[in-house]
């Protein structure tokens, strides 16, 4: 069973990696129980971009390149697949939550750039 978010942006939270309240990280607190609701406007863009930058710095440029390259080649993963593709599992274990959140943050940022607002509901 997956947990999804939908609205101006849509997606699925990473199973056993990413919290339903991951978007709190980008400067807004969720709004309601059972589901969490988020609404960002153009005034939030700088904060979202700052958190994206922070995440990228935490992961590191080289690690980010390796992880991006890995996910450009595969759709699913486990330790064996990662090793086969030359991705250090310990690096992944350290950064997988940040990497999942980075994808969410980039969706929020892109939505703000395109529409000057972004709202969505996420399942708890």
C-alpha cells in the first residue's frame, strides 16, 4: 500500500523512506489530520530553493551525480542492484531520505515557478 500526494503536484511517497509530512521541510506546516494539506505561494519560493540547496549540499555533488545516474538506469532497487551498478549502499543508506525529499522539493519549486502557487494533499 502506498501513500500518495495530489493537487497541483502529484506523486507517491517512498515506502519506508519518506514521511507523509516531508513537505514540512520546505517551510510550511501541514494543515489537517488524516491527510496533510500544503499551500505554497510565490513568497515561499526562496525558502524552498534554499532547502533544496541545503539538501544537495548534504548529499554532496559527487554522491548526487552517482545516485541520479543510478536512478536514470533503473526503476527499482535493492542492495544487490545498487552494488551491480557501482553505487555504494552505505552512501545510499545515509542519503536516501534526503534524496526522496529533494525530488518532492523540486516538484514544489517547479510548480511555484510555473504557477506562482502550489497546493496538495498528502495521505498520512
